[in-house]
């Protein structure tokens, strides 16, 4: 059991970091999520005009299951706190997908979602922003390198010029 808890904490921290990297969101990890009463979500995230309660789930398999009781507690918590409930799913080698709790399928005691269904119904984390941010960062670094290179060339030219001037003065003195 502790192994699953550690795995859950790890994916919560991973998603937490993704929200922080985004820059426009503020996010907190809920202490004791999954182990304590009244801690019925994993993360609370928001930006201007949008607030979310997030339940994180991951799996190596192609289907993720959540107990009906956990989903109900999550929905009650979200409602009391006036947060939009979101289930964050991470399937191996797939990245994060975000679905609404209503998109979970009933399978008896549990509610579940397959990878295929999550792809259809879910929203991907915006990777375009991430890509643009990385491209901007690379561009800035490239500009810095060019600027540094130009500065070095300029200094080198100055040194050469001084050297030539000194050599020129030496020739004039000899005459």
C-alpha cells in the first residue's frame, strides 16, 4: 500500500510542477489527500476567473478506475468550495489528459475511463505554450551568445588597432 501512496504523491507533485511551469496558474497540493477525511482532492489550482479541484490518477494499464465513493466525495468537496471538478489522468507515455467526472463510465462498484475514451473526451495540457516558451528561451540564449560573440570581436578589433598604432609609433620614432 505505501508503494501506491508514494506513486500517487509523485504524480501529484509532477502535475503540480507542470502548473507552476505554466506560469499563469497558482496551485496547492492538498495535505493528506487520499488518506484523511475532508481531503477529497489532490490539487487546487486556479487563475483569474477559473478555479479547479483536481483528482490525479495514473496507470500503466489502458483503463483507470476510481471508486464511486471517492468520486462522490470529490464532487461534494468541489461543490462546497465552488471549484470546478477535474480528473487529471496520466497513462504511461501519454502525458496528462483532463476529463470531467461525468465522462467516467460506470462499471459496477467503480467508475472508470479507458485511454481511448480519455483521448476523445479529455483535454490535453496545452503543449503549444510550453513549446513557445522553450523556443523563446532558446531564442534569448541565441541572442545572448551572438551579442557576446560580437562584443568579443569588437574587443579583438580594438586590441589589434591599438597594437597597430603602437607599431606605427615605433616606426615613426625610428625615422
